């Protein structure tokens, strides 16, 4: 029976189609699970013979003691194994909640898309903090000028006068003169968070009670704003979008989509269903009247994760947080695996750029910023964060099953990983809302890469307390409060990752433009002669 099963699995795995990678997983699982009966036979201990010698009696007593120890493990093993099993079972509940909530919540028609004249759509002030340009910035910003919504204003916030994003904004304002849009330059120093400093002038002049914060790398559909506002009920104080990515070419884009569609979506959706704060400042709408009662945006300038504490403050005021039915469609410029590893750890922040391309001068690709923030804001992350990953949780629970119930750890780990893999694939298809543009084999490779690299990213963030962002460096304190640190001190105090070459006082060359950005219209949006501008005043 076993030989027939194995031969059938081998013949079935020889098919060269798109599902070959998944079939190989089932083949390996089947071969390891169905062992011959001889492998499961156990030695039977004979009853002690009174006529044996004392040495034989000692051997029998030692064997009995060992068997008793195996049947009754120490108390600390029971406690630790029980903890792993409880956490493991609870996390499978999270899997099922996220999958069911995704199928019910996401990609539905906007609620209340048709309103009566007595109940018009409220106006929305959209804050767009900009830092640098990339090859997709023009097309991303243009989607905000073409939204199908009756009343909104665009408030572009740029920190520096020399930023090339000013040229892009001015060209779009000339192209769409009927859209209510303004530009603010210089920002206002209200704290250590540069994003809050950049948005403060635009926030003060916002004329609508509903204020939206939207990052520069996002695309909007015509009905996205309608969908977000439709979720703003009377008891809802903030509406946010789940981070996701647009379809792009290359393996790094597949890696991004797998990460945001599985790991992020699982926690994000389950947290929203249970009423837990999971807000990201990438794309959210809140009531300005509520935030003003909390002290305005400047009250969150001391935090680097201002989005988390903004949602926490709104919850303390008695209002709810809601996720929309459309995800936030990220469409940044071309990326590689190192830059992706930086983005996934703090995707609400802007990566340091140099004329539109990722700059290696600030080592932005070596620091896991989002993990560092979670460790500082929620210290229990130190223990629970690694257990949320498939490999770590599977190994720990496999050990617990072997220590407590004498289960085969290899078979347990394979069943655990295969089930996790299948649920992640179902969740990704639900979040995407359409057919995936890559094959199942590519999904398998990206999924394995991310799962086996997650623990290394966590360790790297745990040992490094310094966050580098743009030209500055910040040190996190417990509770998420940050303080600025001199860059030279930060370079000496934080260790370099393994395999990283360190060069001192050597200027680095800029990366040449990639082929994906070759179509950027530099002639139309080239940098013009700069003119003196009033800081914080609309342009």
C-alpha cells in the first residue's frame, strides 16, 4: 500500500504545469507521513526475572525510570509546551477570522454610494506629504485629481524648497485648474517626527472636518474616497485602509505582494474585526474635531509611529476604528530585495531618496524600522513577535508535541507549514480581489523566502535601537517616544549587519536610473530656477 502510494505520488509530481510546486509539497508530505509499520513498532520490555543478577536488575530499574520520565515530562516542559500549544491554537483562529473577514469585507461596493440631497457627502481635506520623486509619482498624484467625489481639497506638503516634487505638483495644478489644490513648503517644527512637521501647515489650514492623510506612493481609484467616507459613521472616528501593492514586474514585487497580502493582512483584518488598534498612517481619514481635542497633529510629533498613537487617542475618546473595503494601493518606484526588507518594517515612513532613487548613503535598507517601533511601543513584542511566524511557531509547537505526546516532530512541522501555506494563498487571493498575475511556483518561492527571513529581520531590529530616516537618526525609548541622535554617534553605537561592508569618508556614487524609470518626463518636469518662498505659506 505504501509503495503504491509513493509511486503514485512520484508519477503525479512529474506533471510540468503551473501547480508543480504545490504538488511536490503534497508528495513530500505523503512520503513522510505514511511510514512502514516497522517504523512504528516499539520494543516491549519483559517483566523482571527474579533469577537474574543484580546488574540486570539495575538495568531494568534504569529502563523503568527512563520510561516513566518519558511518560511524565517535567513540570516546566508541560508549562512551556502548553503555552506553545495554546498560542498555536489561538493563531489558527486568527487565520480563520482574517480569511472569513476578508471575503466578507473587502472589494465590496461602497456603502451609501447614492445619497439624497438632504444628506450630501461631506468635504474632505487630503494631506499629501511629499519627499522626493520616483518614476511613478506623476501617475500616482494624478489619480487624486481625477477622483469622482463632490467636495475635496488637496494639500501638498513639501519639506524643502529644493525638493523636485514641487515641480511635479506645480505641473499638475496647471493641468487641473478646477481642482482645489494648494502647496505648502517648509513645514513647521513641532516635534521629532519629520512627517508631522511637514504636514502641520496644511493641517492648520484644512477647511473640512474630515482630514485624510495619504502617502505619496499611493494610487486612488475613482470611487476610493467614496468608499472611505461611506464607512465614517456617527460612532466612527477614524477610517483606514489596509496596506497592499499594485501589480508590477519582477520577483521583489511578488515578494511585496505576498508579504502585504498574507502577513500584514492576517493581523490587520483580525485586529479590525476584534476592535484592536491597527491603524497605519499610509491612508486614513479622521475627524479633525476629535484630533483637535487631543491637541492636534503636533501632539503626536514626539512619536515616530504617530499613526498608532493617533488611533489609540481616538479610541480613548470613545470612537471606533474601521477598515475600508478597498486596500491602499501602493505603487512606488522600482525596488529590490534589500529595499523591500526596509519597507516592510516601516512602510508608513518615507525611505531616504536621492533624486528619486533609493539612497544607500543612509543605510536605509539595513534597519528593520517597523519591528523596532513595535518592540519599543509594545514590549511584549519581544516574546510574541517571533511566534507569529510560521517557521518559529511550527518548530516550537513540534517540539511541544514531541515532548508531551511523543508525536513525530517532522510530520507535525510539515502538516503545520502546509496548512499555513494553503491558508495564506487563499487569503492573498481574497485580498487581491482578482486573479494573481504570478504563478503558484513564484508564490511558493516568495512565501518561503519571507518566512525563513522573518526571524533574522527581528533579531537585527532587536539588537539595534537606532533608526535612520532620511538624513537624521533617532533613538527609540520605551513607549514609542523618540529623540534625535547625531548621525555620527548613531553610526558608532549601532552594529552593522552581518555581511555588510563599511566604508568611512568615501563618497558613494549614485545609482543609475533603471529601465523602469527611463520614461520619467524629466524634460517636462525638470528642476526650474528656484524662487524665494515663504515657509509654511501656500504657494
